[in-house]
């Protein structure tokens, strides 16, 4: 499973519980620090993408805080 995940090219960002195409066209190569092997490529984020992620996290936080520890996995 992890190997499949690492081989994916992430062309979207997970914000607010859903995959979204970000505003940035930049790509970031993710390398294994030990071997130098390219693990995957992810989409870079713009300031607008970061703002959207911040707002989504801030809105989700009260529900997460109220969720009992046993349900957080």
C-alpha cells in the first residue's frame, strides 16, 4: 500500500475533506533522503491554496476537539 502511495503523482490537494486542484502550477519532487530516489511528485501550493486549507482546518477544529479520543484513529 505504501509503495503504491509513494508512486502516485499527486496533482491535487486534500482541503476541507475533498481533493481539489490548486491554483499553483508548480510541482515538487519528493526524494528519499537516504537513497536519493525520487519517491513521488506533488502539486505545489499557492497562497490562496494555503488560505483555503487554513480556513477548512479552523472550521473543522471544534468538531475534532469534541470528538472522543476513542473515535480518533
